[in-house]
């Protein structure tokens, strides 16, 4: 059953890249990707939670009774999310201000629970670790890409530097919530088109 | 029965372990988080309001009990005398609370300025209350104990175009600041004597 570790890691980067292929965890994908920095920050926070919870769930998979497994997963995930929240407040406060409520909401991110349930509960630790890491990096890349597109077109900047010069009138629609849906939809379409062959 | 006991045991151990970890982390980061809040949100706003003061208002602060809560006041020393204070109040914006820090000159009750701190207003619309200095600059040199309102409501402050509710929230916060100032002035004056060198 267990495939190679490299496969588990690599699948999260393209074949099963979370927001585009699994279409999981869309709430933060839509809400925080107003800029590249926010997208990557959110992605890294989720990656941390994903890797830690995958490792712990996999470690405890023989101990956790299957009837209460979801409750156990939630406790584990919620603990790591709170760890991230506190650490971010203490060491990356500006990012915390930007992400706000979406950090605690990682708890209910289907992606994290989904990986714990569908993968880590059934697989050995090393495989779960690489699965979490791969999925997390795939998630971060997707959020970063979406954030970058929205930031460049929506505010004419990238990481605070002006891209088009001062004559560019930002297309602020993309920064707002409906713009996130449109942008995500277009990127999904492009990804489907690219992998169709 | 055995299974039942196992479920309870696993959940209990898991929860208590997570509780302990989080409590320890919370204790460890609390000081750092408070410091970050002061540095990143309130600090810059206070410095802008009390511009040109001779001390560091973030260090020179005191608390006054107001009913059930405590309010922090930041002292600005000009010409060797603690002439001004800054403090934070809240108004109701378009999406939750809008925090406003108001600076007051104690000699004549005039406002040195106001700055929006924490808010969840729409980016590019309501967020102008924080980013666009021409809105908050309307409060400078007005008497803090006046009541403020936006012009569509028959008040004296020009609202931000498209963000009347946010502007109204800021006016509410400043009006509230005037009431707090009236109520706590004797106590503030008493506390300020400590800073008189």
C-alpha cells in the first residue's frame, strides 16, 4: 500500500495540489489572498499545522480508537493552530494583523482534517510527514500565486513595489471578495487546460 | 466496556496534554505579544499624534479605572511639561469595532489629532479612514468635548466618499473620547503630576 516517500511528497505539488485539484480549504484561499505576502504567510501557517498534525496523528494511529478519531484529530489540530496563532502574534505581528480571524479558522480547514483522516491515520510516520509537507507546500504555492495575481492587478504592486508605475489605475475589484472567486475560477480553468493533454 | 474506557482515556490524556502545552506557551509569549501590540498598532499612531514630544509616550503611560474597565493613557511631554495625553476609544464601523487613538492637549482641551488603529473595514473603501490622512486631520485642533458627526447626518466632519458608516464610526469614537475625557479629567491631571519634573 505504501508508495515511495518521494511520491507522497510530490503529489501535493501538482497531481493533487490542494486548492486546485482537491478543491479543499477554499475559505482561506479566497479570503486572505489579497497579496502575495498574505497568501504565503497563510500557506506557511497551514503547512506547519498540516505537518505537525500529520506526524502526531500517524504516531498515535494505533492508540486512537476509530470511534472517536475525529474528536482526537480536532484536538490535535486545534492545539497546533493555537500554537501558530500565539507564535505569530509574538513574532510576526504585522502578518497576524493581516490574517486576523483566518488563523484560528485553520482548525476547520477541510484540508488539514482531510489529510489526517484520509492519509495520516492509515500510513507510517515518514510517509505522513512527506504527505503533509508536500500538501502544505502545494497549498502555499497556490495561495502565493493567487495572491500575487490579485496583488499585481488589484493594487498594481508586488510586495509593496509598484509594478506598472504611477499611471496605472488599480483594478480594485480583484482585491475584494468577488474578485477572489473570479481569479480562482480562471486559474482553475488554466490548470485544467494545461493538464488536459 | 474496555473500548469505552480506552476512548475516554485517550481523549482525556490528549486534551490535558494539549491544554498544558498551550498554557505554557501562552505564558511564555504573553509579554512579547503585548509589546508587539504596542509597537505595531498603537505605537505608530501615538507617535504621529504626539509628534515632537520629548519623551517616549509608549514608556510613559498610566492606567485609570473607568467603571469596570481600565484605560491606558499615554503621556506626551512638551517644553518639559506633560501637556498632552493620548488614549484609545472604539466606535462601531461597517464591520465591527473601529479603534481610534485621540490626542488631547490638557491646557485647552483641543485635539492634537486622531488616528485609526484596529479595524476590519473594506480594503480600499473604509480602510481609507486609516490610510488617508485628510480624513482624520479634520479632527485636529477641534475641542475634544464637542460632539462629532458626519455631514450627511448634519454633523461637522466630511465623510469619506463611499464609507459613510466607517466615518460615522470614527466620529462616534471621538465623541466617546470626549465623554471619557470629561469624566476622567481630575484623575488624569492627578496622575500626570508624576511626570512633572
